[in-house]
C-alpha cells in the first residue's frame, strides 16, 4: 500500500518504461530464436539428401531399400566405391578424368575468350561495336535448343561426332553471358594506366595482357568457377556428341550405369558421390568467388 | 558497306589503330555469333519446313511439320502440358520460398554464413546425381520420404511411379535448388537502405507494412530477374526428366517435357525437320512469355527515380 504514495512520481514511471524495454528485448530475442529454429529446420531438410546419398552409397544394394529402413549403414560397405570405380564397362575413374578434362578445357577456353572479347567491347572504340554488343545481349534470350540441331549437323559434317571437339571448341570463341559480365568489370576500371602505357607506345594487346588482366583477376575467377561447375554438370552435350562409354564424363557415365544396372543402388549412389564430391571440394576452395559471382550477377546454380 | 566506310575514312591513324585492335579482340565472338548462333537459327527455321532424316537431303514440306504437331501428335500436347505444369508451379513456388528464406537469413547473427553455404550447396550437385538421389528418397515402398510420411500417418504417394505424382515430385525436387535465388534475394535485401526502413518505422509502420511498402517494391527488380530466368530455364528442363522417365517420359508420358520430345524426335527417330519445328515453337513460346512478363512487370516493378 505504500506504493500509492509513489503513484504519480518519477521512479514508478521509470519502472514502467524499464518493463517495456525489457519486454521489447524479450520479444526481439523470441523472434530471433524462432527464426533460428525455422532456419535449422530448413537446414536439416536441405542436408538430408546429402546425408542419404552418402548413407546409401555405403550400403550393399540389397539394403538401400530395406525394411525397416537403416538410417545408418550396417555393415558399412566401403567396397562400393572401389566396385564403382572399376566396374566393367563403366570405369568411373576414367569418367572422372574425362570430366576433369572437359571442364578444364572449357574453363580455359571460356576465360580466355571472354576476357579478350569483353575487353574489346569495354575499352576499345570501333565502328559497329554497340550494335554487336546489343546482338550479344539478344542471344542471351535465345533458348539453346533452337541452335542445337544445325550445330549438331555442322559437327557431323565436319566428322567430329564422337569427340570432345564440338563440346570444347565453341568455348574458345566466347560466351554471351560472361562477355557481358567481363565488360561490366572492365568499365569500372580507371583508364589512366592504360592511357599512360599507350602514350609509351605499348600495343593494345600488351596493355590488355600486362596491365588490365591482373586487375580483373577476381572477375576471371568468377567466370572460371561457374564455367567449371556448369560444364561438370553438363549432361545434354555429352549425350548428343559422345557415343563411346570410355569417353563419357561423370554425369553421362552415371546415367548410363543406372540405365543398365537398375538394381545396383548402392553402387549408383557411390557413383553419385564420386560425381558430386569433386565439385564440393572446388566449391569450398573457391567459395568466395562463388558467392561474389552470385551477388554480382545474379547467377543461378 | 557504305555506312561502314564513312567513319573509317574520317579516322585518324591513332583511332584506326584502336579500331583494328578492337576488331581483333572481338573476332572470336563474331565467329561464334555467325557459326553457332546466326547460321543455326536460320537453319533451324529452314529445317522446320522440311523432312530431314540425315540420310537423304532435306525435302521441303511446307507447313506439314507444324500441322502435324498441332493436330496429329498427342505427344506434343502432352509435352506442352507437362512443361507448362512444371514451369508454372515450380517457378512461383520457388520464388516465394526463396524470398521467405532470404528474409529469414537477412539478419546479423553468427552462423548466417554457415546457413548461406548450406543452402547454396545443392546447386553445386550435378543434376544427374541429384535426381538419382531423389529417386532413392522418393522410392514408393521403402524410400526415406514415404517411410517418414507413413510413420506420421500421412498418405504416401508413389511419386515417380505414379503419373499423377511424378510432376509434384519433380517440383519438390526443384525446390532443393532454391539456394541460388535465395542468395540473389539476400544480396538485394542487403542493398535496401536502412534509412528507408527506419523512416517507415518512425511513421509507425509495423513489420508487415515495412515489408509490403518498402522492402517488396525495392526488391521487385530482383524478383522480375529471378522470374524471367526461372521461366526460361524451367521450360527447358531436360536432365531431371530424362533421368526419371527416359525418352518415353515414364510413368505414362507424365515426365515427357518439350525438351525430351525434341531430343526423342531428333536423336531417337532422326526426324530433324520435325524436331526443329518443335524447337521453333518452344522458342516462340518462351519469347512470348518473357515479353508478357516484361509487359505486366510495368505494373509491379518499382523503378528508382521513375513515376510509380
């Protein structure tokens, strides 16, 4: 009852305000907690296919769909990886090498050509440049499938079916999206250095190679990691152009394996792990470039 | 040529040197445009009016391929249906969920980087491998998902073994890959000036009003970008459908997408003319849809400094 005396006084008002502040703080904390709980739940759902791929790859095929379902493999069958890597007719080690070759060559070609062409569009003036650049942007909207059949027939006429030439050669001529991206990068560079070199009589190519390229290394990394990733993913191109299984990259090899060995789920999952793991390693090594690229250009996976 | 030669004549030696270097720099790309874009585009258009089985030279058949496609090929309409079903559900659903996820991630807290990495990781997995994992997860009798559904007393559909459930399965699978657009949205959210949100708060806006009147309009260009890219890509879905259903689109043509149909006609039946015609239709359709989205976007996309 003594509180009545303080009814309209300052301290009580102060206490009420403190209560309000505390309440707001608790509310914020509760919301943050709720957010984390939802995020953790989503994270578990996102991680589940990874876990299941790994778990299934370590089970004998007969236990991949066992009843009751094994949430952890028992016994663990590491031999699946050995068996998949050396499976008669489906040499996954060979596939691994093919994928590395294909993705590696495509990356070299794309980085070189897009660095070169993007520079031409960004920093050199020549008649017709702007029309050519607009055309380049227009090609971004054309679905790849409309150019597919004549391109295939072209390589068929050239006698290059059944080789990696149709898959790799075009990469050395550029890619609309990455040319566009490189151009934006070059446009943001200061021009003074190049101008000074030009006054000193350096050739345009030398300016590009020795002065400009080192400055856009982060952009080149973005082009490189995404080209590598997407080429490793490529299934359609190899499906159309390659015919001998010993030439297959991992994606196509895995597809062919599963088409023929329908019941070998343990080995198929081991093959899936072998197909995925190198990219996960690349991703963690070059994570910065990946996140940079997504932020800068809105790249889709 | 006359148009081009005029600026050339007026050029100083220095400008001419620069122009020559410019042509040399873009030369590879000009070759690519001619060889791998312009020529194939024209050739596809031409082939679509012919009968061409690779063995003999193409014979002109006029509009026959298109007439057959629209009036006499049930598979074509099935593929149109399947592709539209997949694109029109998976794209909006993916957009809403990736935006929601980005909003959840848009806070300062330790561990956000970890979530970001994990959510993007599925986009790194090769589509063939990812699809096979989902075939295992969605196995009707003793797959992990149906085992879970039965445990909690929910109906367990046969997914990729049931023509009515295969496309919903494919759509659920596509949601595993929303991490990439989530990160694009997150970057967009982080670009929104804090001052605008604080100003709204001072004016008495609650969380919902802030989202609806500040965040969403400022994010609308990013939404448009993700929408257009999503539609263009999802109408060309191939690998996933092919891994699940093969060239026949099992079960019961429910996985027969337009790209699978083109592949089947071109490289299964060697009907290059007919496959070209379907490709032309697919392109026109995707173009029209993109144009429509851009047209409608004037009503909802906020342009900074524009009228609005």
